[in-house]
């Protein structure tokens, strides 16, 4: 993948997705690469430094996002780095921790510097540990010697043994990239949220920290609790053009409008220019929540021309009939004749463009109860 999904963060109040907890399983996050003896300016700050250009690359190998806040990198001498609050890794994405300095090189991934001020990697031999928030060892790397400006790397990526980088690639190191071919690790998406606003709308927003060959994003939706199985299938509702290749943060948004009441799930499919793609985890929201009660609101606008909205709520799930009558009592049209769920604000639009000006009545019937209101069309 070419666009990096480092963080998939969602709020709690609006039913947004919450990433996995800080307690991991061994092998879910790995130390993928380590440079102990740098001799060049790896971090791009203009200075080659023997400790500041040291780095350790950590990769989330799971299929979902993972919060590694307060996890640590340590050696036998002590803790070298504590991951700050909000450090969330998306699937197959990397965080690169440098020994120090200013990181200005165009390196894909989430970039941090050692919280202790140094990684202090020993050039001759070292045992490095990655531990979760309760101190469980998630991964460890041991090496016995180092070659100047050549990293130790897993081959194959994520699962293989530790080997010198120059034995699998012409490059001496590759922070943020695959160890052999130098392909960028997946997209760095630093935020993805879904918030219910008003009038049955959902505001989707996401941000990328960097992109490489990003073609764009398919936004997909499904009804999470529809009675009709066809509605529970994922549907593409929009395509948003990506920024291609950039190291600058980019923000994206989409408003999903005119939704019927219910529970909806959203996800994003990020597409590379080479045709490959990756999905975010889904996030769910409730649209049109309302207290349970049998109510029929005044239509709005009123008077109207030629369309108006009728809103109602139900005391319990059941079959609903909503019909329009003229002043003489003649039935004009049936707007609803179907099952509806209680606990939501139900909205129906009446288009009276085919009918003359005048007074009309709308009648709601459900579970043996009836409510009637009057409305006026003025052309």
C-alpha cells in the first residue's frame, strides 16, 4: 500500500469507532528495522550524527488499528522511549523513532524522537525490547555486531529473521519503507470520524499525514440493521480524489445527506494508482434517534410550494400508513405503507407539484392509533 493509515481515531459520543486497546498480543506489533551505527544524515536535519540518526521502526501487523500509547522501547539499561498519548497505528503501518535531532527527511510513517533524549543503541551488541502498557514483551531484537550505516532488518518484512539490510537490498537502510524493494508502507490516515449533525445528515472527515501515489478514496456505507438483506451490503456512495504524493497533511470530508432513520456503518477504501487498495475499519452511527412515543409534527414548511416534510415518531415498531387527503375527504396519495422502527425521528417528503393549491390533511396510522394534521399548499 502507498498511503499510510497511522491512526484511526473516533469519538465516543457519536458512536464512532474506537481503536483496539493498549494491551496487545505478542507478534501483533513488531520491531521491523533498527539502525545502530549511522554514518549519514538519516533524519534529514543536515547533520550526520552517531546517536541522533539512530532509528527503530515499529510496525502494526494486525488487520485493525492499535493504540500503543504508553508502550515502551527499552534495552537492558532501561527505557529509551515512551510512546506519547494518541499514538495509534493503522493496519500494516509504521512508527519510526529516531535518537534525536529534527526529522525533516521525507520519510513515510509516524515520526517520533526518543523521549529519553537518545536510543543509545550499542554498536557491538544489544537486546532491544518493545513492551505494551503493562510491560508485556511484544517483540525483541538481539544483534551481536553492526556495520557502519547499515541497519538490521526483518526479512521477509514483519515475520522474518533479523539480517543486515545490505544482504537483501542495494539500500543500506529504509525507514518507513519495505526492507527489500523500498515500497512505501501503507497510508498514514491520522483521523477518521463520522458525526451525526442535523436533518438526518452524517459528516465524515479524515486526514492523511502523508501520501504516496494515492489515487483517492471510495467512501462506502451499509445499513447496519436493515430488515432487507440487500441494504446491509456495502455500497460506494462517493469517490474523493487523493493528493497523489505529498508529505504535507491533507484533510478530506463528505456529507451524507437525506438518510432514513437507522444505524449506519461507514468505511473508506483507499486506492493506489497501481490498483491496489486497503480498507479502514468501519465506524457506526445512529441517525434520527428519538424518544419512543406516538407523535405527528406539523409539516415544514407550512404553507409550502410544492414540497414539504412530515415528521413522526412511533411508540413501538410496527406497520405504518401515512396518507394525504384533500378538503373533501378524498384520498390523494399514500406516502407510506410499510414497517417502521420506533425510537427514531421518521421523515417523509410530500411533493404536491401535481396537485392544486388548497388545504390538505395528512393522516398517520400505526398500531391501532391515528393522528391527523392540516397543511396548506400555496402556489
